C-alpha cells in the first residue's frame, strides 16, 4: 500500500479549499452572477450562467471515444459539465496516486484499494458524504443504503460508495453430455468424480478423440480475489471457504489451515494425476480457459451464471448450442455450497475530493448515474435511438446490436461508475441465469469475513499471498508425500506472518462481530 508522503500531503491540504456552491431551485452556476437587485452593466447581455464543470476519475475495461452521445446526454440531463477522466482498470490506483502527489485532484474519483481509504480520510483527501447524500443522494441511499458500511465507513461516517458490483458463482455442467452418457446431475463429491471421469474419457463430444476436459480451472490472470474461484466448489464440499477465514475455537483461521483444506487438495491432486482437471491450470489465463468452454472442450466450470448462460451464449461454437445445468456438490459431511457475496466490500469505492469546489454538483451527478434513468442510459444508451422496449421486451436498434457500435456511442462505458444494484442489465437476464444466481445465493457456506485488514497483511500481504500460491499449486501437482509437504508449507506460512495474521484477524473479527464468539 502506498504511503502518502508527509510533505506531499501538507502541500495538498494547503492547496485544497472547499468552496460550497449556493444552489436554488435546482439550478447550478459556474460563475458569479449579479447580486439580487443588481442590473447588468451597459452593453452586457443577460447570458445564462455556464454549467459547473466537475471532473471524475474512473476506470475502463474497453476503449470508447471521450466525447460521445451518452456522456453528452448525461451532461444534458444533469445540467453539469461532467468530464470523465478514464484510465485502464489496472492503472487506476497508479493514476490516482500521481494526481494526489501532483496536487491535481479531480472532484471525485474511484479508488480500487480499500486499504487506502483510512489514509485518504486521515490525510484529509476526501470528505464525508452523509449530509450530501441526505440532500442530494436519495437514489444512492435507496439503492445502496444497506451496503454503505464496512470499508466505506470510517468513524461512523460514510466516505466512500462501493461499486457493489458482483454476482455469485455457481458450478455449471454440460447437461447434454450427461444425457448422452446417461449420467445424473451430480450432487455429491463421489458422483462428481464419476462424471469427471466420464467427461474426460468417454468422448462426450462424439468426435472420436480423447480431447475433452472434466473440470475447467485457471490460476493465472484475473484479480487476486479470483485466483482460487474456479476451485471453490471443491473446497466448499469439505467446509472450506476459499480465500477466507473461518472462526474455529474462538480464532479466525485462514482457509489453508482449516480442517478440510487437505481433503480438497488431495481430491484435486487425484484429478490432476488422472487428467480430469485442465493440466494447464497453473499457467493458462482466464480468457484462454473460457475459450475451452466456448469451443466445447470442457464439461464443468465454476463461474458466474451471467457469463456461462447469458453473456457467452453467442460465443459457443457448437451447433446445436450446449445445454447447461447448475448444481451444488456436497462432501462427506453434507457440506458444500458457494461463496457469500459481500457487496459492501466490493470496490472500487467512489469518493468526493476535499479539493472539489462543487461537492453538491458532484453528488447530483453520482445520484443521477445510479438512478433507474441513469442506469438505463449508461448501460443501453438512449431509448428509441439505441434500443427500444416493445410490450415489455428489450430490443437493440441496429447497428447498436453490435457491442462495438454501442461502445462508440458511450454505451456500457459509464454503467460501472456507480452501478445500480439489480439494475437494468440484471432485469434483462434470462430465466436460467436468474435461477443460477438464486442457487448461488441460497447455498452460501460459513466464513469469518473481515472488512478491516490485519496489519501484517498490509505490510507483508504479498509475501503471504506468494507462499499460498506456491504451496497450493505445488501440492496439487505433487507426486510425493502430500502430508509431509503440507507440514512444510504450513510452517513456512506461519513463520512468514501467518501466526500474526490469525491473532490480528481474530481481534478484528470480534470487534466487527461483537455478538459472535
């Protein structure tokens, strides 16, 4: 985590002043006008005040023109000259740090690092939003009031609005392959193993070759929090929440030290030795792994249903298209399920800068973006220009049925700035995808989630992450004594800060959950 240098911060604070803009009747001003009762000077025209300009730093995942139809419409509907400063998602924090150091703060910005929030507060870089939201943020509080906590809240005040974007993962399985091989949808870990054997060895695609994968998985690419996600259903079958702690005998124990972790490892080790899991999982990128599913070479895969049975429907190359079903795998003790979503801890977080001269106008813009009207505009564009609704059915207007054409107009570009929970795009999901998301939400497993971050993780988190990754992959592909190798891995982890993590995580969890023991 980047530490803001004292000299830089003092310079920043000295240069920051808040000039609260007086507003009446919902109008905004960019310049001082005449005082009440004062007339224009001779020769001056009575021009309307120019709209206030606010700059907002956001991330992007695809390119689009800076001046586009949607952003022009946002300015028109809010009466604010919004200037979005866009940067590729991986570079967002670096850009933010540069702007802080150079004393060139935008009016508002997205911050992808929750560990940074307390520093931004203590160094007076951002302001609390509570009063602004009461006056100008009804749509925000209506949609996200329940998740304005966790890292977003410091000393009882809201300093950030979490994006709150996220969907549960669920294990999807090729139902057409099951039917061809006369196998039931697996519900237990033993049934799952039988299915994976069949998918890898009994030519489910009928091409006469042994070229299909039982379970797809990837370990490279994607966000840090996604590294283990494709394995989550296997560890859940043994009661282990992947990547998260669990309260055991009054202490928060990291997932790799929990009972059941080695059961999951041994199962995966068996799959790897028998060629039932993708042998490239240690090196393949997430996108390349997706392609194996799209190209009909993978039998089961854990991912959000928004991808597998919704957004990817046009990517599947087989004819007829593959058929999928979602399932939950239970282990020997009837454990199993999915990872619980914590939308309040789903960043990045939107902050309003103390340097902003127009915080009220910023809040008005943010509130519009999260409104039903703003959500539809930023996702699908302008109704009857980019899309139309006929008898309650959504339909793109050509040529905007092509995603690239819509992006050129600004479609999709600003939808994630505030992200309306259960917004327009979610309402348009198909029934199978909605059922998959419900299955995920209804079958979450126990964990001991932390909003705050243990100090050892702030200081040595990368070391612990690297030890975990190395140990995880080496155990799965190992041909040696797994129990002996695990003991060595566990000792290395504890000595590198793992023991301090347990102590600090337990203290944090008890503070955040005083009713739990």
